[in-house]
C-alpha cells in the first residue's frame, strides 16, 4: 500500500465528505456523532458505532462510500430496509443497488452491470447471500473498501432480534480480505449485546463510539389506563393527518382499535403476525408510502420501518421492557422534528408482562435481566420526576436539567407524604393473609361491600373503609407506586396475590417514611396543552403553501412509485414554505435539497411557490 500518499488522501476525503453532505444529501451539518464516525472510517479504522435510532447511522457509511474509491457492502437483516435505502440513494443520484431474492431479473442485471463496471458505490446484501461461496469469490476479486453491518445487535443472542446468519459475518470479512474495513452499527445500548458485537464481528478491538441516547425531539408521556380506547382515540385525534403507530399487546386489541380508529375517521390499518402475509405487506407499504396512516400493530411491526416522518407512537398497553419501549417510541421523529409519544399502563399489564417472563423458556440468568428491564419500565411509568432523566439514567447517562418535554416536566408533579396511605394499603394486604389481588384490596380500603368482601368477612377488618377519602383509581395508583418502589410484590403464579416486602415492613412499622406522587390520572392532565406536533414548528410557514407542496410531492411520489419522503422530507417542505425560494439557486439552500433533487424537482416546486406569491 502506498502509505506516503495516505495522509493527503484522507484529508481530501474528509473535505469531500463535508461537501457531499450538502451536494448529495442537502444537509448543512452533521448530526451529533456522525462526523466522528465518518472520520474514523475515512482514516481506515474498524469501528463500532452505538447510536440511537434516528441519529442518522446510515450516513456514516454512505458518505465514505460516496467519496472514496472501492465498493461498500451494506448488510441489513431485512429486504424492506435495503429497498428503502436503495430508493433514497438513487433519488439522491448515488449508484446503489441490492441483490436479493425479491428483485426482478432486470434489477439484478442492472446491479450486476454496475458492479462489473466498478460503478456501484453501495451494494446491499442480506447476510445469507453474502456468506455464499460464489458471492465471496466474486467479492474477493473486487476492490471492496468497507463492510457496513447495520442492526449489528442481530449478532447477539441477548437481543430480541437474534439472526444466526450474522454470526458468519466476521469470517466473511476475513475471506474477502484485501483492505476491507468493518463498521458495525446498532441502536442497542446494553452491555452484553455490545460485548457480543465486538467479539463476534471483529478480530481485534474496534474503535468504539457511543452516542447519547437522548432524543430530545420525542415528547415522553405515561398515563394510567382509564378507558384505554378512548385515551388512544383522543391521542390520535390530537394528531390529525399525521403518520403514527399504535402498539397493542394482543392481536385482538389490534383489530378492535383499528376498527375504532377507522370509525372515528382516522386512516387506520391493522398489522399483526396473524394476518395474511399479503395484507400485512400491503398495509406496511401503505404506511410507508402514504401520508397520515395510523398503523395499529403488535410488536411484529418493527424493524422494517424506516419512515422518517412518523409523528406519534402510542402504546395502548405497557411494552415488554424499557429497551423495547425505547426502541418502539424511537420509531417516531427520526427526521428530528417534534414527535409525540404516550404509553398507557395498568396493574394488569404489569402482571401480564411479569408472567410472560416467568413462563418463558429462558435460563434463570436471562430471566433475571428481563425482570430488571421490566422493573425499570415500571419505575419509569411511576417516575416521580422528569421521565427523560429517569430513562437516561437507566442507560447509564447522567443528563442535564429537567427536559421540559415530558408530561412530568410540563404538567408538574405534586408529591405528598404517603406514609399513612402506604400503611393502610399494606395493612390490608397483611390482614387478609397476603392472599388477594389488588381489586379486592382496593375494595376493602375504600369500604366497598363487594360479594367477595362479604364472603370473606373482610368488612369486619379494622382496615375496612380506612381509605374512603380517596377514589379507587387513586388507590390503584398507590398500589402501583408501592410496587414500583419495592414495598410490595406480587406472586404471579397464584392469582396475583400481593405481599409486603422487608422494605415494606419498615414503612409499615413506622421506621421509615415515604413520598408518593399524586396521580396524574387522565382526568387530571392539564387541559389545552398543545400536542407535540411538527405542525407547531411550521411557524412562519404558510399552511396553504405547505398543503400545495405536499400535494405536488404526493403526485410525484405516485408517478415514480416511491414513498413521499423519498421525494422530499416534511422538513424540506416546511423549510420551503418558510423561506419561499424564488430561484433554483435559493432552492439549493433548502434543507434536504441536493444537486440531483434540485435538478429533478427544483423547477416543479419553484412553480408551486411562485404560483402562490403575491
Ligand atoms: P438511523 O439509522 O440512525 O435510525 P437514519 O440513517 O435512518 O437513522 O436517518 C434518519 C433520518 O435522518 C433520515 O431521514 C436521514 O435522511 C436524516 N439525516 C441523517 N443525517 C442527517 C443530517 N446530518 N442532517 C439532517 N438530516 C439527517
Ligand atoms: Zn422531563
């Protein structure tokens, strides 16, 4: 290798990368974390980059691929993901292609031709295909510069997306040989997974970059379930015409909510593993391509979604753990514009999730980790202060001051000395022999003579009616909070009976005082609070003009059979409607307008702006 010219070469490639950021992608600056990774790659290092969803991981291999000689291989677990990226790159004028089983022959021929002529910059392949001997042979004769492994956590058996084919990628890299570098990318933060990625994809320790997991544009909110379908409908209604996802814990609920949302006039579609595959694919395509579809789904709707302009995610049921929660809400707001999230939860959800862990076939060590992850989510739901601080603390990050963009920061949290309440609740548990579930306990504390209360003579207990000054919903919240802070615990196998922990006994005996948070039940949430919405950031943008620009975008997207955001992102249109460029030159200053798109679409959008001027 000609080492003497290397420094000069990398220096020019650094500035070429910065120039291409503007001329190819139309972006003015790197997002936090991107530049360091791009530089390390251009400097020839092997890199593992841990960056949250929406931070722009793709750019970290796309830019080097564009500015340096040699082919970049991109491994991705899903055909849908590859297809979307190839489309977006092609629209930006970059020679990219994928080889996979669902391509039609003409596409394969196009890609093979580009490959032979050495014109292809990025080749997307599934791991199975990449490890085929004929593929390796072909590649080892070519100048392959970079192997970028997207969703690299798929190599780990610790994650929920384990893909055995990923295990061969380290070998594949060695066999292709030459100057091949490896770049592994993931949004999964936890330690065991990271360790697996390093150990299985790299032969020597890579340079590691870990980006903050904070996603300040996502509004975080949790609310106890009240009438949950009503709550979901209200939330969706606060986001008219926007794309969103509603996650449910069961297929039945998916169907019910999709129907309810449709009846309420939303453009809602169902998605779960029990639906016919064709229908599932159609629904997913419509979600990707149309504006304003609300996907009502189980978590089967997941990894393949690469849509930048999802404006809200609602969990109609509690997610399975804190990592799943973060990944699922992370599908909103990838474009960096404000996005809204809401998670509904209740004691039944918590019990269901605990039960799922206990009844799984996982080894004890795994179950222990799963319990911790669920515990962290429950604690987040009952958090006494800023949710973002609580969440980031879980990921090992200390964050700055309160975020101002979560329900607790916005609505405020009132706290009170809850020692007496805790004692009342726990004494109901103890005096009934630690044998009952929460509804029965709430009835006792509130002094309700239900059938069961009478049957067991529990209306004769001294605890009966001691909490009549509070509503049953408040007592449910108190029980949840006591559970979240570990004063009481639930036996899962046996009718969900509750018992008092050692810690709980200390409070019961008056040795320790505790604070509780006044419940922010649905009814108490402040009225009139504007939802986090991209529309609010439009600000100076003329909404009529924006609507007209969106209409043109839809038309172009339809004729070219690509998703609307492949033509231009929401942010680009908002920018156009705000600045109203009057020339192609000025149009080039707009966010997301690179040279190729300027040439292809500039005049048409300019036409719309001019037609509305003056
Ligand atoms: P990730 O894979 O990390 O979830 P993506 O690579 O899909 O994120 O990028 C998310 C969105 O951010 C895409 O729409 C992409 O075009 C946009 N994006 C990436 N980098 C930048 C940047 N430097 N400036 C503006 N937008 C960016
Ligand atoms: Zn906050």
